[in-house]
C-alpha cells in the first residue's frame, strides 16, 4: 500500500502548481508580441512606413531587442512611446521631414492602443516601427539623408558608424531622448544658428502679409527719395526679417526715404544683391519671395552641413561658392572670430567649369608663380588662338616647354611647335609677371582636379555681385592678406617681404609649417555669429539637385 500524503503537504503542492500555471500564463501573454517582433525584424519590411525596407537596420534591431527576449521596449512600463513619438514629431525643428519617420501613422496607432485596441500584433508592429523611425532620425541628423556624391559633392565625413541600439537603449533608460537627438547633430556653431533661423523663418512664413505693389507705371526702379505705393508693405516685411528696426520711424505717405532706405540696403547685402538701396526688379523679386522658400533653403543648408567631418582645432579656410566669399579662421571651432574675409571669383556655372565641392589641405604658397595652362584650356582656347595668330604666344608672355626634360623654353610659334603641342610633347606656361593669369600668388592644396586659390590681374570683376567667371579655380581679391594669414607663424615673412616676393619675376615657394584645411563648400543660406541670415542665389542649381535626391532616396 502506498505512502499516505499529509493534507498540509497536498495543499502546499496545489498552491505551487497554481503559481507555476500563473507564471506560465504570463509568459504566454508576452510570447506572441516577442514572436511578432522577431518576425517583423526577420521580414525586413514595414509597409506602413514611407520607406518600408528595414533590412539595412536588421542587425541594429536585433541588438536592440535580443537582450530582452524581443519584448516591446516602448509599450511597456511608463508609456515610453509618448516621449519617443514626441521627438519624432519634432523632426521639422531639425530641418527634416516628420513623414519620413511615419509620425502620422504612429500617432494613429498609439492612440488606438492607448484607447484599448491593443493586440500583440499591433503592439509589436508599432514598437518596431517606433524603433526604426528613431534609428533613422538619429542617422539622418548625424550623416545626412543622402550621400554627397549623389549631388556632385566630393566629400567624405569620415565619421564612424553610430551604435544605434546602444544609443536608443540608453536614451530610453535615462529618459533623455531629446538630449540624445541633439547629441548626434553636427557640433558646428553655424548648424545651431541655421536651426534657430529656420524656426524664426517658419514663424514668419505663417504671417499673412499684403503683396508688394508693382513699380510705378513707366519706371524700372525707384531710387531713394522717390515715390512707391508699397512703402508700408515694404516696411512690414523688412521689420519681420530684422532689416528695419522695430522702432524705426515710418516715412510719410509713399515717400521712399529715411530708415527704410538703409533697411533695403541691408536686405540687398543679405541676399547677394548690389547694395545701392534702389528698388529695382531683382530687389523686388527677392523681397516678394515666399518665406517658405527661405525655410527650405535653410533646411537644405542644414542637410549639407551634416556631410562635413568634424574639423580639428586650429586654423581653417572656408569658401562658400554661392556667397563668392572666403573666410579665414584662427580656430575651426570658433567661427565668430574670422581673422580675414574677402570676395572671391569661382568657376563658371557651366558644365566642367564649376568649382568642385571638397575639402583639401593648403601646403605651400608660390609667389610670382608660373601659370601652367591646363590641357583642356590648351586644346579648346590656346591652340586655336596660336593657329590664327602665332604672335599670341609672346604677346601674352607664354612659352612652350617640353613635358619631359628641361630643354629651353620655346617662344616662337611654327609648325613644329604646334605639332608638339597637339601631340602632347609640349605644354604651355605663362611667365611670372603683372599679366599672369594667377596674379602674384598661388596657394596650393594638392588634389587630382588641379584646383587651387590664386590672385588675378582682372580686379574689375570683383565689382560684380555674381562672380562665376573662372575655369574652376578660386581667384582672390586680396592675395597678400591671405599670405599673411597662412604664414603668420613664420615671423620672417613680413608684409614687406611678401610684397617683395610678389613683385619679383621669379618664383619663390614657401612651405607652410602645418597644412591648413580648406573647405570649399556650397550652401545658399548662412547665418553669421550675430544671427544675421544671408541668402544667396543657387548659382549651380545644387539646391534643385538636392531636392530631387531627397525625393527619390
């Protein structure tokens, strides 16, 4: 006969069995969501999102969910999804599109879940979608949404990959998702100023403004002191954008005079126009431009800054092509203290003549340089001129020299000279001097495109507002000033010695103590350290190309 079980032991056994069953039920309740999350990641697609393919994020998603057994991370304790969704909805404040992150769909889904419509499938789908959206937001703000090469920019950020799983896991744990988003954005002060300007112009864009009247009949412009029926509307616009002080006195009637004249001049400077304070067609077109276009220009400028690497401390030279301007900074981390700025001339807005966008390193300066005529210019321009006019060679202080060897220069043009140039055995260079195409100084940043900074004898071109006249290189309005900047750690190279070297008929080469980064960039909106916003024309049409790339990415 078997051993009799004591009643108390039987009760304890039954109680343990109940607890085990309860735990098993709880685990079974979680399991469908975990299974769904695992299946969604493995499937590699979320049709509810604008960009449904999530295959490239599969490893990061696995890392994010696997430690918890693929349990939901946003829809557990504390309704973490609210903070996550709030940051995604704020994407436009960073200059990116909330629709790229499925915000509208996520809002609908989370409301339905919160209202009692939670099912394992719905929670799993929303949880993974929220994670994917957050991963994408961080990546977009850190690296940019398109590759620079897609729009012709020869840039490589060199930034290491983001550990998206670790970053978002940490942000959720600390509750500092906003700080996380801000931390992955570029650290440039210009980037923060562009974000602030974008927010300000977004508010302005929502303001209902009266249209600007046309110019008076029979006139093409209104000069200061003239009459214009749109003075009041003009004043309102200029106050909104900060060119006209809020307390400026309003002109009487339709008189175009007083503070509003200087406000127009300020506006012209900020928009790359001739600052003559004359109300002409170009100025009125810019004044009437929709403010949402200004917002978009700021957003595209933010996108381009995301492509840049983080520059080390120390001097840096920056050229913005649409601004036709160069800045030299003593410290790459402090763009509020430009030691030098000057107008420049950039490549023509035609194919194969544009100045390329890239980052180089200036390594040396040549005073009184030779100009080695590039092969493309030799074929398309110089050779045809020599065939028509052999005297062109000497008149322009040119000479033919062997491509190999050090034979004496040839200054007379004959059939043999032309044959040598056509076959590639000879090349053409221009001797140092006042008429040299490079002026009196050449600043070299070695690159395969043969792009460098140099002076020019055509100083009259700097009077133009749009200065795309070169074959691609950057012409400087004040080479001696840039020479003083790049050689400032060589006390022997005084202002006077630089002038002497530039006046000689032979070349002097000076190597920089340390290479200086040169950022040749392209952005149609810039904000200076005072908060003043400058909008430039899209001289190469790159804004349009970037818009297309963003639409088709």
